């Protein structure tokens, strides 16, 4: 954390959502140590996630009553003491160059929304030849956020209307697919959340709708975002995302009870 001498400048809170992230949480937190406050909101981890985070100096809060990503991000805001808040996922790391960019924004007292892009790391290989995915809003003035809404791919609702959006030049490292087993677990989680979001919006599902969605995203990632240039790891990365798109539409039709119950909770 920052020393006392920096107390005169605006403070920065970095918020991290976790669930069974013992494998990656230390690397994530260590990359964020420049923040004045690190808030970890855990969703009931069964491994050592909370203990590791606390040992590294993070402020840890356990909320096992999962109600969606938006609710967990709102809980980060409840504990944030910084004038600025940056949301970092547990499977991400900040390169040193991003630290410099963030500190410059905080020092200047700017009131924009700041987006990040990713450099994907999949199955042990950085997909450096693949075009970046991202463009996701991650940094805000804390008091400017009214609340987060949405089950998955949540968004910030702002006091006083939209803000100008800028983008950091440095890309976050995103360790989104470390193993086949972990990717299958993530697939199941995001299929359920994605199906719930679409069921809530009144969308219909089915095999053909899922095939169309899966094929479209695979074509976009593997061809137009150059996943084909990243070998077998690039193929697997794109394929798992396409599977997620397929199964979330299949789940709307063939697993409606699960999808509808989660949608009603949010």
C-alpha cells in the first residue's frame, strides 16, 4: 500500500471479486500493491483464497449468497474508501506500465470512465498475435457510480448521466483459460449466467439459435481477431467461447428451470 506521504492526493481502491481463486489471487494482488486499498469480495471460496488475500494485505469480505456479478461489485463499492475505484478480476494482472497510467489519472483528478483491453494468456501461451479483446469499463470516480446492474457483463449506472470514455494504452494480462478442466468449469458457470440474462430479456433459445451464435463468435475470434495465428492454444480459446455461446441458448430451452430461477433472483 502507499505510504503516508501520498495522503494529500486522491486515493485509489482496487476491487477484486473472487471464488476459489487460490491459484491466481497472489499474482493478481501483487500486481495491484500500488493501490491505497485493495478490497476482495469473495463469494464463498472453499479453498485458501481469502486467507492468501488477507496475508497479502487485502481487505477481505465474504458474501457467499451469490446474486450475480453486479451485486458483488456493488458490495465492493460499499467498502471502497478511495476517490477512485479500479475493478480487477482475479485472473488478471496489471503490468507496471498500467500502474503508471492509473496513477497519472488519479493524480490529475480526472472524471472520465476508463476502459481496458486484454492480452489473453491461454493454456500457458500468451496469444500475442491475436487482436485484443476488451474495451471494458474498469476505472471510475467512486462516488460517480450509482450502482452496477446485470447478471453477467454488468454495467455501471452513473450519477448525472454518462461520462466521457477513455482507454488505457497498456493491456491487462488475462489468464482466462489455464486448463481444460478449469475452462469446463468456467463454461458451466457462464452458460448459466448468460442463459439467465437472455431469459430475463425474453429471448428464446434452442439448438439452431445456439449454433448460429457459436459459429458467429468463433468466426469473429478465430478468423477476424486472428486466433488462427496462435496455434492450438488459439483454437482452444476460441472454441471454448463458441461453446459457451452455443450452450447458453440451448440452456434457455432445455434447462429453463435453472435459467429462469437465476433470472428472477436478479
